[in-house]
């Protein structure tokens, strides 16, 4: 048995023995997701048990160094771990913007003290983070942001506002882009970290077309941020921001890799019915699902290739833009298929049978996928310019 085979057997045994049965069920609502943080309330004992057991093994962030709360797994071992999690349909023990976005930026730009302080808390689910990037006048043109931090010697005083700050009303801390030099557009931004309970921080939820409010407006009125709470260099936060955006786009694109023909077909059986062969009783729909499934597997293969290239330093800097564009389009397409199969019944909004309209709400939510993290139009422009080397207008 090779070392990787032995590792797979070890992980498989540990998961079989430690993942509660409740944590192997499909996620049916936001309370099934463990976000961690000071305000988080566990849905049941199994959810907390699963988190605690994974924290003890470093499995909330398996590829992070042990010193920062991870398991120190190699890329090959991490891939096996994810495969074994998928084998038993295990839910992630912890989901977090700290894991997906801030963590990688800290690993790249943070000091040793910052890594030990913040990363270990992220790995244990003790801090829930939100992202302070977009502003009412700085969306796709993010570098035009105007939230300003006035230098007061040992601290900044921050004034301004952010918009589309996901779950800001539930977050403990924010990683935030703040202009600290008005004379330099690109080299005048600092990447700050501060507590959402700081005096002068307020949030206001934004109601979406889906009927939910995951996004917020966030306001800063004379917020004091100590000079120790920034990542990278003062006025060089744009370097950190660009690096983090790549990971954010990978996170958003992940929706495209989920699901396959079996899961889609199973979701449609009730509304469409089955023929004598046990197939969906709609040949056109079966063909559309098959075409979608082929594209999903091609997307997964593309993702594997990009990850291998990242490991060896050969990946194109704009590859995350390509992954983001294709992934979000696939995720929207998945829900279009689900809605088409459900007919008018799929639009039902409030009953227990529809789980309070889980399908149509999710379908409407996917429309934001091609806006958040950079619009599809911007992604296509970047791909055309930086990957295809097409001439500008």
C-alpha cells in the first residue's frame, strides 16, 4: 500500500467513526450551515460535535499549517480528504469567509504574529468575518473607493460606507479596504481588520428579490482602528485585495462544480415522473441534463488543471476570472433546469412542502452570482484582454 493509499484508509476510517449521521444529510436551509463566530447558535448537538471533532484534527482547514490550526496536509492529501468527505456526503464542519478569502491573504501577506492570532481563531470558528470592498460608487471600479482612514498617529479614524457586505449583521470582524492616501489611486489603500462592535459601525440589511437579506449596507462613523490592525503594507492594500479577489472568485465559482446528472434527475423525478426504464419521462429534458452534466465534468477537469498549474507557479493570473465566469454560469443554468422541470409548482413560495420556497429562492439568488466578485461582463473583458490577447476597442 502506498503512503497515499494508507492516508486514504486512515481518513476513511476516521470519517466513518466521527462524522455524525445528521451531518451526512443534504443541507436544506441556512441553519444547517455552521458559520461559527460569537453570534452563531448551533442547530443541534451533532453540528457542534462535528465542528469540535474536526477542529481537534485540523480538518476545518486541512491544508493550512498545523501551527495555524490546520492539519498540514499536502495538496494530494487534501484532495483525498475532500474525496472521502464527498463519499459519505459529509457537510463541511465550518464555512467561513475567513477560510475562503481572508485566510489565504493572511498566509501570503500576514506577519507571524498575525497568522498565529487570526488564523487559529478562524480555524476554530471563533470569529466570523465579512468583507468590506464594494461601495455605492465603487463596484466594478473598486479602486475608486472613498472610505477614508485619517492618520491619527497610533490609529486611524475611518469614515465612509460599504455595500453588499454579505452577512455583515452577523459578522464579528470585517476585512476592509480603506483609502489612506487620497493622492494615489492604486497605492493609497490599506487593508484593515477591525471589530464590527467598534463604536461607529452600523449595518442595515438589504432585502433581495429572493425574499432573503444576506447582504447589508455598512456604515463607518469615526471608527477607531489601531495601527496594528492591517495586513501587508500601509497604502499597499490593493496588492492584498487583488490576491484575495482571486480566492473569492474561486469560492463563487465553486457552485458550478456541484451536482451531476443523478442529483438533478432525482430532484426532477417528482414533478416530471419516470418512464418504464426508470428514466425521467421527458427525453428533451434528459438531453439537456446530459449536456449540462458533460459541461460540469469539463469544468471540474479545468479546475483540476488550474490547481495543478497554481502549485507549480505556471497558472495564468487571470485563470480565476475564467473559473468564476464559467462556474457562475453553470450554477445559474443548473437552477434554470430545476425550475423548468418543476413547472408552475416550482414557483410555490411559502408551503412546508416546498420548504418555504427553497428552490425558487435559490434560483433567484443565483442571479447575483454573475454580479458579485466581479460581473460576468468584467470577467469576459479580462479573459479577452489578458488570456486571449484580443485588441481593445
